[in-house]
C-alpha cells in the first residue's frame, strides 16, 4: 500500500475515533501556502482542535508518536492561530492521534491538548 493511502487510512480512522468522542470534524488536510497542513480540524464545546495524525504500519521498534516533533508542533501552532483569526475563534487545542497497524490489529492512542 502506498504511503499516501496509508496516511489517508490513518486519518479516516482518527476521524471516526474523534467523532465517537463528540467532536464535529470541520475539515481534513487543510493546507495553507507557506504554513503547512493540518490533518484534521475538529470542534467540540466551542473549542477548535487541530489534530495531527501519525500512522505506522508493521511497527516493531517504535511508536508513530515519535514522528511528531517540535518543528511539526510549531507549524500546527501557526496554522491554528491563522485559522482562529479567520474563523473568529479564540479557544483551540492541538492534539495527536497515533494509529498503529500491526498484524491485523489497530491501536489508537490519543494525546489531547499536547
């Protein structure tokens, strides 16, 4: 399976995971020139949630969370501030959904407001 398709599958699983927890998904793969991309933009109780999704197939030695670094966090922070201004919102959080695929098992770990 190609990397892009694997990423999209992880995002779809993350979206369903968030919706089951009461989030309304406002968009996926939102890109802004020179600022980057946010995988999922969701909202719950008036708070925007900018969600990064990290997926890993056949993981044996490390977790997908390790691919979320300081630089990625800073990019999402800039995107979040821009979208909040555009949508006239003040409250937001940044979260991470890590999806691991291993031997037909899917594990999801959610780090809210990281």
